């Protein structure tokens, strides 16, 4: 299984960050990575992300801005 993030602008259009993480071996690895890098992604213009497993959306879009409100 391959886990990956889809990166989007607020309007849902795709965007690519400067660091392409590639695929992750587990959902936990993918979620840990996004937890560490979400601030940098926001600075690069990524507004939301969706998590995919083998090309199938598991959840999202999840706003990266909401993390600032907590």
C-alpha cells in the first residue's frame, strides 16, 4: 500500500510544494509527516490536503489553516 498527500489551494486546484514527500509506507507515517511540515506548506501557498491510499481518497480536504486556530 502507498499513502500520499494531495496538496490543494483553497479553491481545490492542485498545487505542488517544493518538497515532494513521495509515498509513505503507512498512514501513520503520512500523518506524522504532515504534522511536522504543515506550517511550511502554508507558507508555500498550500491551503488544504487530502490523504490517499493507492489513489483512493481516505479523507480530506483538510484545511491547514484550522491548525492555526487551535
